């Protein structure tokens, strides 16, 4: 039963992420069509992800306290589908921004619930299970980005969204039959002690350091992902389809590596991989900023994205390791900081790119370097359990 859910959850992850991932191309397409500046496009990215940030923690707590998590997971597909479908009819900046933020909440809800279930089911191989789940999300990058680019060559961004929500609805219907197989647990109500435990775990010096690590890591990733499409179009006259394919290829190797890096971190520890991945990404992003060669810049961006994507499941497992329990809540908090607060990097990268979009890569290098420093400062072999500090 355990292994049987890894593939359905990965497929569900892929279907839920299709339109949100396509937004890496569709938001710039909307922005170009509206004549927006890089910083305004960055603001759209930030609003999109902040919508999800408001949902991650409540969804994670539901995963820890609601018995029938299968129904919750099935509902997320329809929230995503109808949300983005509504956004396709928006005709203003703020209307579009609000609707994609609401739609993003549905996709956000999937992640801590699904990963919380898997982390509890595979407690001795958490990073591996999270890496398998993550593959679905990154397969959606390989599908959604080229598909969005192709659709933009035929129709506009509105029709592209309307076509891309179809698989989400279809898998949502299929998941209604998978939902009963999701393990149930006893329904409980959150108590004041629960919140006190969470507060205790994450407001310690170690907890704050881990949160800062999540945030700076993802700020580096966001700075690259959000400005690379504009950079390729502005500096190298890429079309939308060429841009989408380039982005998908750059992220593919990291996606495929996640189960391997997760499994490796289950054996040797999270810290070495977090340090190595961020260090290589920092150096590669710096080369991308410094280089005047298009080929070298593209390779450097590919290396940076590969390393950052490859260690994502390792960072998520680090959150559960630190908390020692409450898998859904811990992962909800992780996603909130990774994909929520870190989304401010999209605006910062846009501001840095107002004069030259390549400056966004220098900013990304700085964020990754800070993540390295934070990871190096993390004590070896310690974790915190619910309410108590213990040695690993």
C-alpha cells in the first residue's frame, strides 16, 4: 500500500502543478501584452505565490488533524482548475493578480497534505519519498512549459490557460477513486498546546536558522526562474516556445535527480548536500551574470537551476527532521517560507533587472551564497522533536 501511493501522488502533483508551472511563461506573456515593466511582472509572480503562502500552513495542519485527507487532496484539483479558468477571463492587472493568487491557493493546499502523508508513511526514507513526489511536479515543468510556449504561438495567454486546465480536471475526477486509498487517522482538533509546540520548535535559534535557510535558498531559485524568460526574449530574441523549452531543459536534470539526492541525504545527512547544492548554484549564477557568451550563460543557468531543484526535497526533509513530528504542519510551514515569503525575490530581481536583466543572476548568486553560510552554521546531527530538544 505504501509504495502504491507514490506514483498516484506523483501524477496528482504533476496535474495540480501544470497551470501554476505554466505561469512562469504565461505571466511574462500577460506582462508583455500589457506593456508591464520587469518589476511589475515580478510583482505578479510575488502575488501569485503569496496566495499559496496563506494556504500552506492551514493545509499542513489539516493534514495532521483531519482523518479523510484523500477528500481534501481530491478537492484541490477542482479549486485549481476553476480558479485559473476564472483568471483566463480577467482584463486588468489587479483582476488577473487576484484570481491567480486564489487559484494558487488550491495548488498550495495539495503540497503539505500530500507530502505530509508520504513523510509519515515513509518515515525512514522521507527524502526519497518526497523526491519521488517532487518528480511529478517537475515532470509538469517538462510538459507545461513547452505546452504553454506552443499554445502562445497559436493563441493568446487566455486560451493557453483554458487548454491547460483540462488535464487538471481529468486527473481530479480520477483522484476521486484514489482518495479512499489514502491512509486515514483519528480526527483531532488543534489545541493551544499544538500551537505552543509549533511556536517552540520554530522560534528557537536553530528553528529560525532553518527558516532563513529555506527562504534564502528559494529566493535564489525564484530570482533565476522569474527573470530568465524575460532575459532570453530581451537579450537573445527567443520566442515563447524557445524560451519555454530552454527553461524545461534547464530544470529537467534537477527534477530527475531529486529521488537520488533525497536517498543520498537519508544516508549521509542533509547538511552536505544543502551546502554543496547552494554553493555550486551561487558560483554558476555568478558566471551567468559575468559572462558575455550566450552559450556559457545558458549552461551556467542550467547548472544553477539543476542544483537548486535537485536539493529541494532535501530541504523539505530537513524541515521534518527539525520538527521530529507533525509532518503536515512542518511541511506547510516549509512551503510557506519557500514559496511564499521567498517570492519577494521576484520583485527584487525585477528591480535589479530594470537596467540589465542579467543583474537578476547576480542577486540569485548572493541569495544562494547566504544559504551556504546558513547551512554551514547549522550544527551537525541535531533535531528538535515536538516540545523537546533531543540529540539525533
